[in-house]
C-alpha cells in the first residue's frame, strides 16, 4: 500500500509556484481573458500581478498561468489604443513589443499590454 501512495504522489500534477518577477498571464478581475503581466508578490493561494498596461490585481492561483504567448498564437488587441478589440495572430514578439496581423488584413506593432488571449 505504501508503494501505491508513493506512485500516486509521483504522478500527481505539479503545483504551480510563482515568484516575484515571473512573467505570467492573469485573468483580470476573474474575467474570461488572459492578460500579460509580471508577478509582484505570490503566496500558495494568491498572486499579485502588475499587468503590462500598468494595472495591478491580486488573483487566486487558479486564475494565473505561465506566460505562453508565441508567434502564431491567436490574440485580441486594442487596435491603436482606440478601445476596440480585434482578433489577430502574433506575427513577432520582442519583450514587451508585439506585432499583430489582424484577421481583417491590418497589421500593427504595439505593446503586449494592449493585447489579451482566451
């Protein structure tokens, strides 16, 4: 029986542990979208994130995940900061800069803080 418990523990999903400075995606105010940001503080159950647009929010651990955006991923971005979100794909990433190819054919170079994912 002890062997069975050890095997179960070894195959259990690893728990996420975030540290100050980690780049993450968080669900702002618990909504459906994931926004990029940096961990300011973390405990076993909560993470405080400074989002790339400057907002700060504390989320439960299940509303935070590792930053995983890459070229080709689908995102929505606030086109030219005008308040309207459009769907597109990441064409290039360089730190906090992102280039988007929008579904309607427009292209834009902007900041990651102007984008979100589902």
